[in-house]
């Protein structure tokens, strides 16, 4: 049984946003859209795939883009079950970047299908561009899950991948639409 939902969201500048369209679970493998630093995305993607393949026979897909705006222009018909936005806490404007990406997602994607990942939790407070208090504030504002890890260490990276995938399996089994298709809205 395929469910569908559609809604659009745009501001007075006719901003393009990802649009949510649910499909039947059997048509596509579980798919993740990862937004953020390319090197970090690659490391986390490799860990996600390794963890998943060691624990499940089904396949997953991971699409990567530096920003939601970039994904809109280069991945015109990508779908995803989960959106991961990575935090670069060493940058002063990190939370501004994250919020810009969140605002470019259809609100339906913020309902349990978007998480924040801090892949560098080993950074010293003096080297942080943002405080944990400000990160927590943004997390609470959008009611998001945030996972912290250290992708420079293999064991920590695999533990982070495990946490992401366990969350993914939970949202996939709880009756939420399995597939979210991202299409740019041309105005």
C-alpha cells in the first residue's frame, strides 16, 4: 500500500525546498541523504555501509551533498528515508549553516527523519566555534536528535554508524512512510 503526502513550502523569494512524497517500502533500498563536509560524509558513509552489510542482507544507499541547496541542484530526484546534517563545530557560523539546511527541508522531514551528527566530539572547547549550549538550543528548537562521535577513530566511527543505523531501523519499522522522495519545486 503506497501512501502519499504532498505539501510545499516556499517563501516570498520562491525558494526551492525538498518535497516529501512517500512510496511503498519494497520499491527502493533504505536511503540516507547526508549533508555536510565531503571528507566526513565519505568516512561516515563507509562506516554505515560496513555496519549495515555486516548485520543485514538488504542494501542501503547513501547520497551526499555539501548542502541541501546543492542536493536540490545535483540530485534532482533522490529519495531518502533519513536526512543527516553534519555539524562542523569548529566553524563560528556552523549553526547558521545547519539552520539554512533545515529550512530548505519540507517540514515533514523534520518529524523524526532528520538528525544532526557531530563527527568531531573530541575537539577542545577552546577550538569550538559554537558552544554546546547553542547546539542544544538549535536541537530543541527543531526537536532533533543529535549524535556525537569521533570519526578519526575507527571504533568510535563504527559506534557512531551503529547508532545511526539503529535509529534508522527504528524509524523504518514504526509505520512512518518508508521512502521520502526529494523533488525540487520549480516555481
